[in-house]
């Protein structure tokens, strides 16, 4: 059975894409963790919580209240006056303002507290405006925040450069990965692995696989082994045709600009007749473990079934065997690979540097697009629930946005974001050239609504509009040059900071 929504990606890939207006951002606008003054200690001056102040006896934290813009203010354009009230037992020293976690202007040292923001300097869509105050002793208030939507047509924030068609000439691209030396590997649904070298698409494939490219099948995932510089291994996920259509994980060895010597590591069970919901993404996590996203193959009953590999995140050793710490090794056959379940069509996911935590993008049915935090043994609810849930049997998404606008606009968990097929996914690395507030941020995108969003783990997983696209994205990658690469079906967009 295949509902219209279930064939969404298929239909869109097969026809001109639906263009919805891009929207931005997450809902919560949860302020940064409140920094409390240190507990009193005899003989120790209380000092400031942010390294400021010191020496005084004032332990009373000031307050700050954002007074404009109003929460859920919609379609803000032109110059925006951001204002706040602040109080303190002794005196407010200054008020600091942010947009999306980035300081705007200088701290205002005198009431009325205000800063101006040119909305055109930010990508159209959702943003979170914040204010906090500081007293002379260095005590700092909690953030007061408003989630709003900037109108207009700005594609990417001032200071960033978006280059559409940075590479073109691709055919039915689905996924990409990067080699340590910066070369990009692009998977084409029709079975060819392409190479981008020094910003140029190398003619011809570096490797080809015999695939079934029907619907959402085909070459749908590519990953580079963490020890590539030693072994040259590149891993692929594709729909093999021998002995019936089924998912396969293989690796090839790169030599120069070519790859050869396919080793088939995993042949998953046969697919049903439906050609959609195959997931696709593969990535290496800690300990050189390979994670593989597999959709429910349009049979929702499989997603929660621990004896089935569909609707799951699977986890393998780099030779295709089952890691000794997988959670369901008591299950039959290939179910030993199951690591997490209850997913519908996890087309993409990302792995957080440092923690190794998976952020899994699950394409929803008719209501929600989800970002789920990976955890061994987790059940993400499909098909029993979709979107946020209070049912403790399931792991609720850390962020989810609706497929249609809420009433009033911006209300609800997803804020002003709307979309119909979540893709991504990339964490921006520490030390990259983007402003510090971007470091550790999680970029996601929507195939239908043509936006890139930034989820902010340091600020309660608030979500902000990052870029509007002129193509339908399928994958996002933070390059080792610090640029953000957005893969479309036929081309790559490159976004850089100064
Ligand atoms: Ca005070
Ligand atoms: Ca879910």
C-alpha cells in the first residue's frame, strides 16, 4: 500500500519539484542555561558568574524582559527595533542582545535598552531574538527570548556567500561524503559514484554499481572509513538486483581517482514491491562502527518489529559483522544488526563530533518531520506515533516541524518551519570559519521547502533559518574546509563565511 505522501520523494524526484515558501526555525526559543551565582562561601567574594564583577557583595541577579519584537511576530521586514526592560537591586550595568545565539551590536549600558537589527541581513524564516542583563557585580540574568519570522527574500545571512551550481552536471544525486584530502564523493541514484576534485566534477564515475533505481531505490548512501588514509575504503549502500531487489552494503578501495575491488559486506532481506522508504544514509560512528539508515519499505508494521531490519538504524562492524555490544544480538538473523527502531524513512542522519551521538532525520507521513537523538535500543514511535509524544514507550523527537503552517503561525513545537521531506545532515565543526555560535550546530534541510535550518544544541535545540535554496536538497555536508555543501539532484551549492 502506498499513500500519496509515502511516495512523496518518489513523486518529487520524478517530476518538477513543488516549491513551497521556505520558512525557518524551531519553536522553543529555549533560552541558554541560566547561570546562577555561585553559592555563598565565607571569605569568598561572590564575584560574577561570567568572570566579571568580583569583589562586591551583590548576589542578586538582575532581570531582563524582551519587550520587542513580540513572541511569534510574523513577516518582520526592514529595520527591527529590539528592546528590553531590565531591573536589578543595585543597578543594571548593561543589556546584551542576540539573534540566533550571535551577539548583535554592543551591550547597551543605559535605559531604554535597545538595538537595531536589519532583517534583510538574515535568511528569511525563523529566528530567535534574545536579551539578557548584567549588573555591576557581574551577575547575569537568564535570556529572555522571542521566536519570530523574518520576511523578505534573503537567501543567507550577511557575511556568508552562497554559490549555486558550484558543481553541476550530476544526475539523480542522493548523498555525498568527503575524503580527508577534500575530494567529494557523490552517489548517483542510478549507480555511479562520482568524484569532485578541486571544485571540478571528474568526468565519468570512479565506481559503478548495478542497481535497481526504481522509485527511491538505487545508490543511496556513501561513507568514508575513518581510517581511509590507511585503507582507502569507501562504503556504499545500494539496491542490488541479483536474487531479488534488496539493500546491500559494499566497500570498494580507492586508488588515485578510481575505486575497485567491491567487497559485498551485507545483503539485507528482499524488499517488498513498494519502491519507496529505503532510508539510505550511512555514516561511521565511534569505534569505526557503521550505522545504516533503513526505511520501513512502505510497510509500517515492520518499523517496530525487532525481528525485521526495516524502519531501523542498523549498526555493523566495518567488515559487516555484528558488534558485540549491539542491543538485540538475541534476535534471529540480521535483526542482530538492529540498533534503534520505530523510524519511517530516515533518509539522512548526522553524527555529533565528540559525543558520537546520532541525530536522525525521519521523513514523516502527513503531519510531522522529525529530528531524533540516536540511542541504542530507542523506539522513535513509528507507526504508533509521529511527531512529539508524551508516551514514555517512545523517544520523542528533539525537534519536529509540521508539513503545514500552524495557527497562529509559529505556534507549536516546530515554530515557523514547515516542510515535507526532512533531509540533511551535518554538524558544523568546532574551529570552522563560521562564527563561533555555529560551532556544534546541526544543519538540516527540507527537500520540498528548499531551506537549510540550524538546530542549536547549546540553546535548547532552538532552530533558526540558515539558508533558502533554489534547488531541492538531498544531502548536507560540513566540509573539512569549513564550507557547508548542499547537494541537489543535479548540482552542489557551496556556502562559505568570510
Ligand atoms: Ca544585582
Ligand atoms: Ca517518531
